[in-house]
């Protein structure tokens, strides 16, 4: 029993040390996210059914000197190289958005216009089996950015 408890504390300690210090690790664990990538320049987490019942949300905190517009253009170019069909690009007061069609789902790459943490950009990828209307896209932008910003201390 003591070994199990010690192992849990070691795992939790390792998670807290590898995470950027601006992330609320307690909220991250309680929200059901899975860590997809944790390196020096990027932290990417993903979760299913975070925004609605049939979607997947991946949130990335990316350390970069690029502007949000440059990051958005970079994500767009990379997605097109991975055989995603570009559908549309637009922006609102909170984010730059690129919409892509994959074989069996649609995705939105949403880059926040405002940095909440110095030199870290927030971008989220929202994946859904259905194409969203403009009105629904605006709701998704707000919901996903609120979710991502809620993970910051």
C-alpha cells in the first residue's frame, strides 16, 4: 500500500514539474484532459466531449515569437500539407479561424488574438463530425477559448 501511495505522489510530482507553471494542474486533471505533448515549446492536451457531446478538443499552449496572425498562417499551411481540405478562413474579435474538411470530420483551428501568458499563444483545434453554421462557429470559438483560458492560473 505504501508503494502505491509513493508511486502516486511521484507521478503527480512529475506532472507538476513538467507542466508550465501557469497551468492549473488540478483543473486540468479534473477536466478529463489527456496530455498529448509536453515539451519545452509546446503543451498540448486533448479531451472528448469537453464542449459538446460529439466533439474532440485539443488545446495547445505554444511558446513563440510569432504574432497570432503568423501562427494562424503557419497552422493553415501545415494542415494543408497533411491532406486536410481547406474550407474557409475568417476572424472575429477574439480569434483567427481556419476551417478544414477531413475524410470523416470537420476541424476548426482557432488561434487566440490575445496572449494571456507572456510569449505563449493559445490555439485550439475543435473536431466535429458535422459542419457548423457561422452562428455555431462563433459559439464554439467562445466556448473553446473560455475553456483554454480557464486552465491558466
